[in-house]
């Protein structure tokens, strides 16, 4: 945020805003479905707050609530000119293995992955409680964020503020300049509509869970060896596989097996490097470049439930995502062990 020529008191005002950046980015990401747009929204929020700080009255609202009010208005303004973001499974029926994957769709079509570090407080944050931290992690999963996009913008905002961030109804009413009754009504409608999406985001990433860790190690080993039989054995019978920005996607273990056995699908020499994304088990897929060193090919996010992989989403626009995530760490043997 540019503050060239700002006075000492104005710089101090900016420093008061900065501690809220991560939680506000998480809020905006859930509302907008894009890490890039969430960053833009928070930058605009801070700019508006800085410009109007002399009108902020701490007797009417806490600084945190005031910032959320500004961020909400920014997000609602942004949503007026954009279409609903989605996952491949929301865009059309499943394809047959071997079918042409078609042309890539524009970035604005997709719910985009986001780095955990951009939207989640650091572990051990004294302000966070374990239950609240779990909810925040679960609600940045791709499937959950995609389900939120089915809600009208104001219902989406109310549900996130109330059920994810634990704002009181009175706070949300003040923030949205409406009544408590209106907030409660919007919340009930949002909850009911969210249930109709049938969202099952699966388990969040749990690096300390031995069972999940073993499953992911087996997945990485099978993938890097291109051992299709071993990889498919880890999949749920109704698992899905998709590759944004293409609308093509598959459902079912047998179709995924057929696709992986296609000679053109070989990932010879590929490596998987863990990355913290969307609160999910996730990896950079690296492939050997023309000059030898491995380069990012895609960002892989896995859905896991009851010891099996239920979804594989590989975002192929790696060059677009690297500025947000930073370059992947160099691959190392035994990265998950």
C-alpha cells in the first residue's frame, strides 16, 4: 500500500491495520474464491481505511469490525462484475477416459487455490483457539469455497462471518447496516442452500497424522514410479480427477485408470514436492525441463476421506500460481518421511 509522503501519525495508523491482513485475506478468499482477488481486496480495504481513519470512531465499532465492514463492501463491489467461480465438476458432466480435454477456460471461471500462509494465522497464534483454527482450515478447502460460490453474495458474507469467523449476529447487523432479524434470516437461508450442494470436502491436511502421512507417501511413491495399479488402489471407487483450466474431468476409479494408462499421460521423471495450499494435502508436480532441471508443471490438491483419495485436482497454470505461492522447494528424496 503506497504511503509515500505520509506523516508519522499516518504511518502509525497503517501499522495498526497490518495485524489484520492475514485474517482479512482469508475472509476475502472465501467470499471471492481467488487468492489474487483476495489480496487486491485487502489492499483496497487498507487504502480506504487509511484514507478515512480520521473518521473512525472506536466507540461505535472495534477496529477489527470496522475493517471487516470495509472489506465486505469491497468484496460485494467486486462480485457485481464477476461470474460465480466453480470447480470442473460444477461445469458439466464427467468425460470419458480418452476424450479430448478441449480448450482451457479463462482464469475467472475457476475457484483458485491459495497458500495457507496467505489466509491462515501462523500455528501457535495466541489469538487463535484450536476449534476456531480447525474451522478456518476446513473452510479454505477448494470444495467448500466452491460451495460458498453458490450462495448469493450477502448470504455468503453472513454465513462466513457467523459460522466461520464467529461474529455475533449484532456485530454482523451493524457491519452490514441491517437488522439482527435480517442477518438471522439470511444465515438460515445460506445454511439450507449450502446443504443442497452436498459438499464433502474431506479431511484437511494433518502432517502429524500417521495414517494420512502413510497414504500420502504411498501416493507420491506410486505417482513418481508411474505405478498405475498402486496409485489406483489408493482411490475411492467414485474418485474424481480434474485439471483446471480445462473443463474436462473424470469420475470413477476405472476411468481414472484408463486415463493414467494412456501413453500420452506418462509422468516419467516427475516429482511431487509438498506445499501448504487450501488447508489440504497438496504438492507441486515438477517435471524435467528441456535443460534438465525440474520445473513446476502443476499444483496438485488431494481430497481424502476414510483412508482413500476421493479427488485429485491438478491446476496446470503453474506459471500463474508461482507469484502467489513462491517457487517450490527443491525436490528431495523422502520428503514425506
